[in-house]
C-alpha cells in the first residue's frame, strides 16, 4: 500500500502518530502527506522525508502571478465551483476570480505531487473545505481508493466513505448475526438514546494521551506574524479570528455567553404543551460548517430550506424550527428574527428536547444533520435534502421539485422496525471501533495508543475488503 494523507489543520498530529505506529508494525506501507501550511511541518518531518511531504503554501504563486487555466480540469471528476462552496468563511471573501485561480492552482499542485508519489490509497482526514472536497474528485480521477473517515453518530465508531457524501462502502451486508445485534441496539436506543457525538465511553482505557508537539503560545504567535509578513497574499482574516478564539478562550467564552443570553430570548414555544397538533420539525444546522457546506452547499442559506418546507408541507401543519445549541452563540440575531416573520414558522426554545420533537412531529427534515438518523431509529418519518450515510435509507435526497410528494409519502409510511434494523446492521458491517476528529476533544479520545492502533487496523482491513470485493466479516464493528 502507498497511502497519501491530507493533513488538514491539527489532523496532521494524528497522522504523525499513525505513521510512527505503522512504521513499527506495518513497515511495508509507504506514506506521503499534503500539508496546507507549515504549522506542523517540523512534526511531520520526524516521520517522513521531505520528498514525501508537500507543503502547499511553499509552492503557491504570489497573487500578482496567479494565472487561471481551466484546461487542466479536463479529466477532473468533481466540480471545482461546488468544491469552492465547501469553504466556510476563509477564502470566500476574496474576488471570485482569485478564488477560482487559487482553487485550480491547488488542484494542479496536488495532482502533480500525487502523480510523483503514485499512491494506491488517498486518506482524507475530514472534508472541511475546498481542498478536502477537491481531493475526493482528484482521487477518483487518478483511480485511487479514496478513504474519508465518517463518524457513525449515534451508532458509534467510524467507517470509510469513498466520496464527500458519506456514501457507505459497497461491501456492506446485513448478516444474521449483525441483524440480531442491530435489533438489540434499536430497542436499547428507543429506551435510552445514545449520543450523536459517537465518542467512546472510556478514552483512558486506550492508554495515555500522546504528544501534541504544540509549542508555547508566544512561539505560535511569533510564527503566525512571520508567516503573514512573508506571504501577505495568503493571509486570511478568518484564520486570525479563529486563532484568537482558540487561544483566548476566556474572551471567547464571555462573548459567546453574551450572545447566547440575547439569542435565547427569541422563541415562540417554551414548553411541549405549546406545540402545534400537527407539525413538520426542522432543526437548524450549525453553519457555516462542513456537515452542510460539503454535501449540500446550495442549502448553506437555510432560509432556502425553510421556505421550501413552508411551501410544500401539508396545509394543516406548521413548521417547528429549533436552533442548534452550539450555533446559538454565533448565528446573527437577524436570522432568527427573520424566521418569526415567515408565516407558518414557529420557533422553539433552543433547549427543547430535539428527540422529543422528532417523536412528536409528523416528519423530521434536515439537509444533512443527525436528527433524521435519530427519527429513523425511533421508527418515525424523516426526509433529507442533502447527503449523509442515512440518506439512502430515507429514499435518497429529496429535490425541491418533489418535496411536497416526499413529505406526504414519508408521513404516510414511517419506516418499519425490520427496515430500521437492516439499515443499522448494514452500517455496523462496515464500521470500525476507532475515532477520528480534531485533537482536543474532551478527554482526548483520538490521540491515544489504542485508538491509533485500531485506526491502522481499520485502514488495512478496509483496503483488503475493497480490493477483494467480498462480504464483510461478521462482527466487524
């Protein structure tokens, strides 16, 4: 195996430990990595030689020298314009021509590096913007096995998608053993739902926390300033804003607390007894965020979703909207107030139980959020407008032109218990017991020896199963 890694942000630290572990237990695997910036370059150099590392910012042309040449995209399998829309904030405030020229330049640099290394597999840490989404199309163009780790949400664990839409592997299968486990899981979930975070219960069991190789704040600040001075054309104010929020948590938390206090006062429904008799439930998603920017950039403006639902829901229903608890600290108050001016929309308090709403709603709708997965596990109707791994089990992404019919059909035919169990069994069949997420989560479940070891085992097993095209082993989850 020759694996090309995409080192997005602090995910590079995970790959550093993964490579070091693989060099001990699986030395036949060859590795190379793409880094966006040189933040973690010295850390990666501890495990890889320079010829196996591409640091993007060291090869990007100065803005005055940028040239747009779309002819190099002739064989590209993605859509460069949709890829750009996967960005959250950074990069998006630049002129459209600069965005496109930078995107094409990045594609060309990544393709050239990949062709020199000649990988068999492309492992993308997380599709968190333009580069990750573009790499899935590039990997398909080059005939690589694309692996994008996807959190199993309430089901736990991680599986590998081959695209930006969380598509489940073709070799999934609901064996009798997995069906029995799935039925048991669904019964337990309905009695006591699991968290959508999909994190292990006891991270400490995986051993001590591994090193983060993080220099002191003063050193990081000095490097940031030096980098901005060296390449002012690559400086992005969003990176500065994010860095301030991360490194000054006291200031950040005070700002967020004030915004939460203001936003929490805007609602129409304070308690379950005030809910309409019949309603469609739409929980707002965190935006801008990769979970919606990547699979469905058209719906980043969620007012488009809300208007589509208002115009398509049954006439005797209201649309109940609930704010995302994490987004209430950053979403503009003007957006929330705009919801209250749309006929047919009622806004619940952001702390109202989302699972209770899904159980009482005629149908739960989301672009790509986990609320529809939870509704499905409860055996309640759900419709998705975008893509996630649960979308195929809900009839596929609903186009706006057919939304009225899809809502009516979902309300009339909720999923049966056996259909739910079969879906869960299929997902279990390709899911592995490891976690991939940016380092720094509570209790640090990622940077631990046991998790890194299971991650490597999962990569190797998935590669074998993709190559063989055979049915999964029983109990793979």
